[in-house]
C-alpha cells in the first residue's frame, strides 16, 4: 500500500493563532461493539478532552450469521448517537467527524442504518475503509512508539475490535527535524473477520456450560486467528524481524486495556493508569490466567470488566494470545486511544491548513 507517515507534533509557534484555535472538535467512532465520542479543544501539546462518551451498543450483534444489522441493534445504537448529538451541541462543537467501521462495512443494510443515523440523530456517519482506519489509529498512537534503533525498526499495531481484528505493520523513523520524535510509516495492514462479537457468537463465547473458559474452544479460537494472520506474517517476514529484536508492539483495544486493569488490580478502571503503560507478555499472561478462572458472573462483577464485556472478554483474550504467540515480541505498549485521537489530530491540521494565506 502507499506510504503514510504519522508523527505527533504540536502547532508551529510561528503559526497564526487562528486555524485550529478557533474551534471545538468532535470525533465519533462507531464500531461493531462500541459507540465512542471525544470532544476536545486544542492546546500546545495537541488537545485537551473536555467531554467524552462511550457505550457498548453491539451494533454488529448477529451479523456473522444474518449479514445484516438487526432492528434491535440499530435502535440501541441510534439511542447512543442521540446522546452523542446532545453532547456535541452542548459543547459547541464546530468541527466534527463521525466514522463507522466494520459492522457498517459488512452489513447488507448498512446504508439503511446510515440514513437512520442522519434522520434520527442528525449524525452524518462516514463509512471508512480498513486502510484509513489503520492510518487514523496510527496517528492516534503516534506518541507511544519508542525511538527506533538502527536502520530497520518496525512496529506491530493491533486493534481487537467487535467485528474484526486489524493488524498494521509499521516502519519507524527518527523525525528528520526533531530527533526525539518518531515518525511511523504504514507498510501494510490487514483486517480479518475475527472480532470479539463475531468470535463469541461463532464459538459460544469460548465458554463451557458453567460459563467458564473452555480450554478446547479457547484453543480453537487461537488457531483460527493464527490461520487468518499467517499469510500476512509470511508476506512481510515479520517473524524474522521479531526474532532479530527489531519490532515494537502496541495494542489498542478493550481486551488489552481490560487485562491491564486486571493486572494492576484496579478498584475501578482508570485510563490514566492504563494508557501508555508497557507490560511484559508474562504480566499479560498473569492477568489472563486470573481472568480465565472466573465464571461469567464473576467476570461481570469485576470492576475492570463489567456485565457488558463479561461474555466477550474470553474471546478477546484468545485473539491476543494468538497475536502474541505468532509474534513473541515479549512486551507491548497499552493504548487507550486510537481512531478518535487520530480524527482529532486530522481535524486540527485541516483547520490549520485552511487558515494559511493562499499560495503558502
């Protein structure tokens, strides 16, 4: 695919204080499982979040078998979008981008839902391709990469979503004019149809009759995911780069952030404690092993899991295990950020460009 680079830089000190500074920004990400909104204002380091919203809507529930969005799932999601619209208006958002991903890409009636969102929630959803989804997530996570070592340094960025898992293979560079900054260039990305919702529906949430993780089903999910990723691995010889110690790993998904909260034994989920933390694979394994001993009721009662994720997190752990087994980097950086943050950076850069005098 074409070269795309991302780096995190604040506004140029020479830049006129109009551009991005005139606006309040909104970024809405509608996935297969979640509806999430960030409202932000610019500051010297990028932006400051002034409001946020996240709700599990399961828009893609049943999509794996019916290939269409159910009326019930659409109704739930419209209600969440109406809450987003109220927040957008209350905060005086002047620049908004709302994107939809895997569920709306796959569903035969995706266009029907997009029209409902426009009419009933006054939200103009834009269905984006996996390649743009990867690029936005890369931008959103751009500050999490360590400076590269040597001429060949790479990163694997993954997002375990509701309807799909996305893997992005990235080359890292030192920024030419800012030696402490890292530029990330997308080499290739893949979106495979194995998200936590679709896998849970296909493999019975990876549970036995008592609601505990089933070792047999868990292994089947891991094998299924590795099969889907094997051609991508071979195409770029990623395993060799991993063995040479040339690869960093960044994970952005509810599965990774949940496991981090479990590992830290947080009394409630705390983004400030989780986002940007680096964990060894054995630390992730400790959290996973504890989680897999719980039945669904105990998972629902856990402050970092809750009832809305209790039936999905086992499948998510299996996907993460498959990724870590295929690419044993040894540690990963946890990202409670991604697509929405990438949208915000893009909106602000566009506002800056529009404020420049013609011909510059």
